C-alpha cells in the first residue's frame, strides 16, 4: 500500500489560510449568537458554528500529522461576548450570507489547488456546507423581508452580437451611452449589496475600537465603501434601475453605541 504523500506548498498555504478564516468566523458567530433574539437565526448560526469547528479540528489534525505548526487563529480572547449589541436583528444573517458568498469562490479555488485525497475531500465538504448555509441565509432573509431580489428584466427575444469596440466603452458612434447589460447589472447590484453590509460592519468596529489609529483605519474603510456605493448607485440610476439602497428602511440598522464616538 502506497504511503500517503506529504502535503504540497499549495495545500499548506490553503489549509493555513482556511484555518485563520474559520477561526475568525467562529468568533463572529459566537458574538452574534450571544446577541440574537430570533430563534431561527440563532439555530442557523449555532449549526454553522458546530460544523465550522469540526473543520478547524480537521485542519489542525492534518497539520499536526505533517509535523507543521498550527496557525495562530482567532481565539476567545479576541471577542467580548458580553459587549453591548451593536447591530439590530437580521444583520447577523446578512453578514453570514455575505461570508458564504465569498467562501464559495475561495473553497472552489482551494480545491483546484489540492492534490491529496483527504484535502480534496475537505474542500468538497466545505463547498457543500457553504452552499447549504448560503441557501438557508437567503431563504431566512427573504422570509423576513430583509432581502430584496435583484431587478427583473424583459427576457431577450433575439441574440445580438457586439460589432465594434465602442460597445466596451459604453458609448455608440453618436456619443450617447448605451444601457448597461445584465452581466454588468448583476455585478453592480451585488457589489452595492455587499458594500452596504460591509459598511455597517466596519462602522461597528470603528465605534468599538479603543486605539485612535485603528478607529481611523476603520473610518477610512467606511468612506471607501460609501464611495463605491455612491458611484455604482449613480450608474444604475442613470438607467432608471432602483439600486439595493432602496432596501435601506428594511435592512438591519446599526444601533447607536453606548459611548458615541465621532467618525
């Protein structure tokens, strides 16, 4: 029977990063579970936490068997579970959904960079888990009215081909702008939606940061997200498309901090 080959540099790199990512997610879930008032949301996050913790243990075991050091991930010391709630109900699942959207791509890439059977299986399981919880989060948010579907469009009744490079510039020969296509619309819509969630999260971090430089760094991130949201929203509005920001009244609203800090 052939001996199991040692892990490659690719596999070491992806396992190391995945370990750090998953320990961070567990810490975030612990905080959100502690503050959650909705039992359905709490169950989704508690189930996910259990599955992610099992993955963390698997990665640690693989590295241990290879004689590799275990990464210094995020620990319980990095979170204050009894801190005041910063976010309203619903933001927790919105955040988890965004993380799952990002993870789906990462795990598929990690799988394509793996060679050993047990590591390939690990990323296949992670991919399936990520897809399942993405679905659960989406269904939860739609059911609660916290997530609005992307715009509906008229179905094309014929196929058209790009005939010159002016199409890529967004203008035609007369100099007027063409309407955005559905590929562009989907990317703009998702990016705005993701940045709205990210902006709320970063604002929460900025409100809690005790170090001035760290608070300034988060505040710059908030302004960066605002700029992206504003620019992409204008692109949609130019074509008469309602951007995700029309959800503002329905999205979880950041709760004011106990000790307000000027951003």
